[in-house]
């Protein structure tokens, strides 16, 4: 006989197995259902095949035996009532527990079959009971990490798109056997659906940042467009609960920040030149706080923003070049000595205040009074 046909007949026979019952019903045999080997037989039926319907057949047979049969009627009825009240509820619980075990067996078999897929058996391992144990996550050409079911709630970061697909399948297996939550599975599914497009957008952003940074003078419109893209990508990362630490994205963000500083510095310097200061002062720094040089053009912007008057003071017969800030209550003139920025561009100078004139009163600027001169200057720039 064909093996497949024989197997089918055996399965059918098992599914339609009949209880072996006689009077009096041996209720105590049902206690063997508790934690029994699933292929063991109880009253002629395999443990795995027992259902509440079979148990009802036992109860009906016992009731029949209580009405007729050998022995005193009172004894027959007492045996029936004892079985119904004491054994029947326990056996019903045993059957439910065994049904769970059968389902767990089916789940393990299903998981085992799924893992045998060519794209999973290389990355997913099962434990000795056939339960999902771990998955290997791939991060680029050389990065690898092993994660267990209980580690998935923390996400898998910037794994490859292929690893995301595999991780979703692994998470579903873990959920089937109660080793991870539905929320974790949902998050991974959402991330897996988004990362292919997201990765392309991150790469495009990084490439565009490099291209624009290579230009000597990035256009304001191009830079703003890049910053909008930067904000959009940051929002997507937050929405997907992905860490903001992708190396290429972090590097591109730094590049964008540097370009913005360059553009702002250029605009700041241009504003100083328009205010009448020499072109050579565009990128100069000034020290008004010890060891903390600041772009001079920031002073020009601050004064003009507050409505104070600021102008260039050319070198005189007895004085160095400097600048003047005038407000309703004070006039502050600062004369400087320019020095090279240590280790920097030779064309960029650090201007050191050497003397000042406050409301017509001259004073040499030293370490001791630099703060006082700076305070007067700041008050004037604030139009005070």
C-alpha cells in the first residue's frame, strides 16, 4: 500500500478513535490525562486527541451504568456521582492543558519549518525545545550582532533592510511562544517597511551635503533646502524610534552646521564692511574677555540691531586703528593691536585692545581693567 495512503488512513483512524468503555466506568483512568505523553492512550484514545466531547461520552456512559448493571443501585449511583463531581472537572482541565501542549507542538513545528527557509536558517537558531533562541543581525559589510527574543524591544538600529525582514519573522516566532510582545513586533514591522526608503534618503542627504560643502560659497537657498531635508529626516528617525547616531547622517549634520557657520560668518563680515570697516576686518576676532576671542563683526551686528552707532577709527598720528560705539549715555572708543590667530589662517587677525577712551577719558587696557572696558562697550552696543 502507498505510504501516503497508509498515513492518511492512520490519521483518519486516530481522529475517529472510539472510546473503550464498559460498566462500571473506570473514572480513575482519566487521571492519566494529566501531563501524559501526547501519543499515549487513555481509554483507547490518544491523549492529543482527547476533547470535551469524549469526556461527555464518558459521563453519559457512566450515567447509563448507574441506571442498570451489576451491583446495588445505590453503589452504582454513588460511583457515578463521585466521577462526575470529582474526576470530571479535573479531566476537563487536563484536556484543556493538553490541547495547549498540542498547539505549542504545532507552533514549534511551524517555527522549525519556517527557519529551514534558505534566508533564515543561516541567521536564526532554535534551542533544544525548538523555541526561537537568537538571530544574527547584520550591520553593513562587517558589522554583526546576536539578539535574543527579549532584546528585540530595544530595536535593532541601522541594520540592513534584509536583516529587518528577517528580524520581523524572528519577532513573530518569539511572540507565538510568548517571548516578546505584540508591540515589539509591530514596531519592527513598521521600521522594516520604512527603512529601504529611509536609507536611500539618508544616503542622498549625505551625498548632497558633501557636494555643497565642496563649493567655496554655498548658496543660501541650497543650504536652506538641505536644512529642511535634515529636519525631515530627523523627524522620521524619531517617529521610527531609531537612534540619531547613524555615522553618515551624523557626519552630514556636522557638515551642514559648518556650512551654516560659514554662510553666517560671510554675511556677518559683509555687514561690517557695509558699516565702513576695512575688508581685512571681515574675519577678524577681538578679545574682550580673556582667552575668549569673538568675531568682531558680531559687535557690528549687535550695535546695529540695538540702534547704537558704530564706526571705524583709522590709525591716527598718536593712536592705533580702532572703532567707536556711541549710545545716548556713553561713547566708547577701543584701539587695538592685531596679531595672527595662532595656527590659523594668516589673513585672520586677533585684535587685542591696548587703549580705550570712554566719554573722552583715555585709559590703557590691561588684564585688570579689560572687564570694565568690556562692560562699557557692551552697554554702548545695547544702546544704553
